C-alpha cells in the first residue's frame, strides 16, 4: 500500500516538473519575442513618418504689353513657365501653340463664356518626339528659373468684337512617362521630366479691353 502511494507521488511529481519546465520554456520564448516586436514596431513607425518625396512644381504666367487695344491692333504676350519647386526639372521643347496640348489660349467674355475671333491660320505646332537618349531636346530649369516665349496675336484673331475680355493660357506637356520609359532611353528616363501625366497648368487671367 505504501509502495503504491510512493509510486503515484513520484509520477505526480515528474508530471508537475515536466509541466513547470514547459511553462518556463514558453515564458522564455515570449520574453525573447517582445524586444523584437518592439524594435519592429519602432522601425515601422519611423518608416511611416518619413517625409514624402517632393513633387515637381511648375507654374504658368502670362502678361501683355498693355491692357487696352483697338480691334485692328496686335497683342504682344509673354508666357513663362517657372520652376516653383525646390528640385530641378526638365521641360520638353514643345512649348508652342496647339489647341490639343502644349500651350493653348482661351478668351472669355464678361459672362465667362469662351469666345474666339477669326484667323486665316491654325496654331497647331506639333514638334516631333526626341530621338532615343536625345536629352538636348529638354530644357533644364533650376528652382526659381523660368522658360519663356513671346508671341504676337492679332486682336481680331482672339475676340469677335469690342468689349472687355479675359485671356487665360493652359499648358500640357506633349510627352508622357510611358513614352519616355519605352522610347526615351536610360539618360532621359533618369531625368525628372515634366510630362503629360503631371497636372495641366492654367495661367493667371489677363484682363483686356478692346475698342472699335
């Protein structure tokens, strides 16, 4: 009887020892994993709080030689694309007049309705795309610098008759990121080029008065 009790006690003691051993192992594993988790969380937190990369910023502005014209006059307009960001960017040399892309001019009357005059020719400049790795077709704009063009427009080309008008210009690059990736070459792909994937730009409104 006593022997039976001793055997049961030893078996119970061994079972208890095994359970305690397993508990200690599990606890050790949990304690070891806590610093790793903390470091991982801290690392992720730092990554999530990284400053986002600065995007390219380009602004468009226009100005005329004066604010009042006769219907037979010519408007001389300066158009400027300025790098308004903190990083260098490159412009494709398609800065010319085309209703579909590049530079397009719009005239609004006092009610905000778009109007147009009469012209014997269409401003549809369409420069050919650059050759493979030909970065000479790109203008480099450092922060704060601009690229400008000066053009002359017959007043009768812009407006239907005397009155007060607002002139606004839009710019959309004629070259896309996909085109550069596929045909531009390594040199061009490595440059921060302003493309048609970037937002279309709108200039300030230029107010003019046209007299008979």
